[in-house]
């Protein structure tokens, strides 16, 4: 499945299922917030490919972050954007959205996307992060 064939609605439903949200509205809100934040950390080429899944303002005009955030910093940056989120619930929200996104993108696209992000994001996408033994 390619990104161009996906619609935002199925992603929201996947997020609702993965995150066990009670309503579609809650899943939509969390999905919008997380993907908007993520878009600031993606190169323009990745944004263009993911455009059908990103909030309109993310695909068009979100400026790139001044520096790459670690996975932990990313979760911490999203927490204040989600109503009543604690660090633990923010991690749940981020992981729910990014895991559903990875399921829809497939292995190859998710691997390429992760290669554009600092180490540590794989777990947020529901994947094990393998590191070579030193």
C-alpha cells in the first residue's frame, strides 16, 4: 500500500483502535496534534509523500524544527499540546498515532522515515530498536 492511496479517515480509525480511544473525535484530535508535531521533524520530501496523512497545515507550511528532538524530547514537546496530558499519557498518544501510521505505511516506508529521525523513535512507531553490540 502506498501513502497516496491512503485516506486520513482510515488512519484515524486505526489510531482509535490502537490507542483504545472512546471516540473518533478524540482519536482525530490526538492524530492531528501528533502528526502536526512530527511534520516539523521531517524533510520536505518525506512531508510530500506523507501529505495525504498529514494535517493540511503540516503538509503545507509547518517550518522545520531548529534541531532534531530526541524521542523523549518529542514526546515532552507534544504533552502540552494535548488536553490533560501527562508525560505518560503523552507517550501513549504519540505511540498510538505513530504505531498506527507505521502499520499503514508498511515496513519499507517506516524504515525510511525512521532513518530521517534521531535514534529512539522506533519504539514510538511500535518497532524494536535494534542496536549493534559494541
